[in-house]
C-alpha cells in the first residue's frame, strides 16, 4: 500500500505543539527537555527561524563520545545544521522518501518560513498503520455489504 495523505493530516492527528530550544542553552537543558517531554529531538530556533536540530544522537556522538560535559557545552556547538524540512501539503510518501534518502528521523514542518510542526518517523509509522486499518475496515464493510 502506497501511503497517501499529507503532512497536515499527520499534524492534525498528533497536534502541532512543537518544543524548541535556543542555541544558547546548554546541552544539559536540552537533554532535560527531551526527557520531560519524552521526545527524541528538538528544533533549534533563533530569531524565529530554525537553524538546526538537536537530537539524542547529537548528544551521544558529539558530547558523550568526545569527553565533553553537557553542563558546559552549548546546543549551538553540536547541533545538526543544513536541516531538511517539509511543508504541510507535502505528501506522506514524499516525506518518507526524504527521510529515507537523508537517513533522518525528524522533519520540521515549515510554512511561510515559520515552524508549524515537527514530525518523527514514529509519527509517520503510526499514521500509516491507522490509514491501513481504515482501508481494511472499508474493504471489509464493502465485502460484507454494510
């Protein structure tokens, strides 16, 4: 089954609340926020614009393995820059292709230069499972004459 639908549909289902962090915060503050919100990544925003993404992977590879400390290292020092993003009207198929090609697990959703959402590969998988369940229910109803 080829996924159909748009990113706005995923945001509608999950909500559009986006937790962000400033590049001037410490890595410790970013890790604390990840833990409090039970999330795996944060868009890094400065002057209203996304300048990067901070993820658990950034922490493990660029702080823990490098012998730095999370209380002394700023988010700006270790974030992933050159961030790919999608628009709300981007199809789920296009977004999945982008995530696969770039080997990324999180995508900012940007509209008019403004961050309007943040989706993860987990959000995409949950949406696909729900869409498949709905399609199966429709087929069963059709076959049963309901």
